[in-house]
């Protein structure tokens, strides 16, 4: 049954009192400023606002879960996680199951602010995130704008709002300060130097804003009164079957949060995700990865996202192991980064979970990310991991949970300190996930194009001398800019030859790993010119050529096809020796 919920002002007041809260199953706020601006414009135009779904949580039930506040001051620099709410004993709450994004948008627009990074500024510079509030232009003439709105809302810095001579920006949140609508004419008269028409337009806009926020009973909601978590989860899943679907782990996270007694599970998991993603050149882990790692490292029966795996006993075990899990995951991602991996080329995050289990079992030994220390185990991990990521057929897809459980059994039985790469490969092979490569698969790898996530991995296997602790780029030996139709026409190549040259230009035969700074300096230079400039000594130049298997580098594009074919065959031999 639907109920009238009153005005928008009442809704944000309920948020301020922590009467409206967010259950842990809710994801983070994801709207951008433009979406908030459009929401306020829709409200001003009288468009349907949509109903909400509330869960009436009784006092005796509320103590079993953790709840979170709505974001008010959105800050990209400090993080945008919702703060935890400490509920007063004996009080129930209203948990918002559907409508979080809209209510948070209203809360930010009326009571809060947004800090978003300015373009061109470094992300770690606090000054790159100036505070902005939501404003409405009182003098907009009501005509439709380019983006389809009829009222002009915008997030602005206060100085920019005050200095905009052509417009009169009113901070939207100040509408909450009016004693009544009758105060609007006095404000317009006293605060602004308007002519008659401008006063009329400003009063009309402010009157409408007052009605929408403080007078009209816009909010309607359906209330779920059941205290059964499974029913609430099922309702939540069905509501999110369209639009942005929440993973089942989002829902299971709420169970973990409810059952941890010493630590705040949501805060700990989000914090770890942020830490992992900030390592090296950056990664893109989600809390799915951390939750699955927790199940795997804690030796919980299976690593699947099943309600049974999130029992009170298992969650207590996860909490007890959490410091060691956090350390193992951090060490694992540091190792992955030292091997040249990042969010740009890590095809399957799950591939790191067996390594994390190894780190966990061996108390996360310090130094794995350093060349020389743990040399043999590091090499075994690298070879096993890169093989699994390079397989054209894919290793970390179907049957993932059973595969991870089987790999964990191998790791659990392994001798202390030993990474059992061969045994792991054997278990994978029995499941049709061989880590050896057929001749056809090797040629398929060499046919990969620039931009494929596996390109960096393949080149780093072909050329293991490269120190990946430095920033290396995948670079074209012969610059790709030389292969445009106009340049090849001008050089006199036939259409057939041009087609063949372009087919080779983006493959491994024309790619190398080049240190970032050298790559910038090389730019569009032909390789023969670049080699002479950077290695004037003939022996040094020959040594560099041998390291990268460049062979005889031609002076111009006339010898490119011969160069590409020869290097392709040489790289195949290298690859065959390592992977077959």
C-alpha cells in the first residue's frame, strides 16, 4: 500500500535526524552533478517524482544490522562512502530500499555540496576539488536550454556565482531558511537591484521553488513491514533487476556487516578496495574481489556467493582473519604491480586469488615485489599467472568457484614457502584449462593487436630483461602515424602492399616495451634514426637491438615488411621456448 510522505523538505529533515537511513545492501551514490540539476528541473516542471520503497525496521530488528547516513557533502578527494549511523537504543528507523539516489541528490542540493576534481589538476592535490553548491538562475527566461531543461540549475563555486554578471544565482538550499512564501518579495526587493520585469521573474521562480520543496506533498512511498531479511533481500533484488543491477555480493555484504562485532565490515572492505586500487599505476578492484578473497583465504567451504557461506560462524572467522587477509591482498597486488600489471592489463582479477592464498598461508612475506629476494618463487608465480592470463580461450571464466576451491586445496597441501605452479597447472588441466600452448595458440598470440590487454603481458614474457618497476609503454617500433593512406601513397606503395603493411603495423611484430620517457622522446621517429640518436656507440646499439629482437632495422618503410616477417618468426621461436 502506498502512503503520502509529505514534502521534500520533510524528507531531507528526516535524513538530517537519521530517521531515514540506508541499509548496507545499498551501493554508493553514483549520480553526477548534471543528474542532480536535471532532477531539480524536473521537480520545478511538475514531472512525476516516482515513489520510494521504505523498510520499517523495528527497534528489536534494528540492532541486528548496520545502517548508513546519506551523503550530504560529496567529496571525490576524501572519498564518497556513506558514513555509518549509530542508532539510539530502543528506536527503530526507516531504511530506504529504493530511492537512495534521488533522496541523496535532494540532500546534496538542499543541505550539502559537491567537490569534484577540476580538469588538468592532479588528483592528489586537495586544491583540485573546490567546494560547489547548487544554484538556480533567478533571471532565466524559461525557454528550453540546450540540454532540454527549462530552469537553469548549476553547481558553482560561490565566487563564480557572485561574479556572473549576466545571471543572478540563488543558492537553492537557502529556500529552507524562508519563514514563509510571504518573505520572498521582501528578499527580492532588499537583496537584488532588479528592474520591474526582473523582480517579477525572480519572485515567480522563488515561489515555484518554495512550492516544490516546502509546500507540495510530492513524496509517496510503499512501506515494507516484514522483519525477515530474506524477504527484504528478495524485494531488493527484484527492484534492481533493471537499470544498474547490484551484484549478489552487495546484498551478502549486509549480512557480513551485521555479524561482525569488533570491526565495521563495510568500512574495512571499502577501505581495502581503495588501498588496493591506489597501488602502482592503479587497479579497478571491487568489493566483490575482496569478499571472494575473504571466503577463499578463510578456508570457508566454497568460495561462492551463497547465503550459507555467510553464516555467523563463517563471518566470525572472516573477522578474526581480517588483518592477515588485508596484508595478504596488499602484498599480492604489490607483487602484481611489480610484474607490470595494472587495471589496464589485468584481464581477470580472480587470477590473483590463488596467489593471495599463498601469501596468506605464508604470512605475507615482505619483499616479493623486489627482484632478487624470493627469486625462484617469484618466477614461478609470474610464469603461472601470465600463462593463465595469456590463454586465448580464457581460464578465469566459467566454473570459477569450483576451480578456485580446487586450487586452494593444492595450495593448502603445498610445502611451506613453495608456490606449487606445476601442481596448480595439473589441476587446471584436468578441468580443461591447460596452461600449455599449441602452435596455433602461439601464432594467435603473435597476431594480437595493439590495445589488447594481453599485449603487455606477452611482450614482458618475450623480453624478461625489462625492469617493470619502471613505467613501460607498449610502443610501435615503426610509428603507427607513418602508416596512413596519404603517407603510404606519397611513398609510392601499391594499394595491396599498403593493406599488408597496415595489417602488420599493429601486431606484436611491430611492438616493443619502451620506458615511458623514451617513448615520449621517440614519438614519430623512424627506428633507425632513433637508435642512432640514443645509442651512438655501435656496440650499444647492437646490444639494444638483440635485447628487443629487432634484427636488421631498415632505414625506411621500404624494408618494413621484410623486418616484420623476420621479427615475427624470431618472436615465435622465443615464445615457443617459453610457453609450449
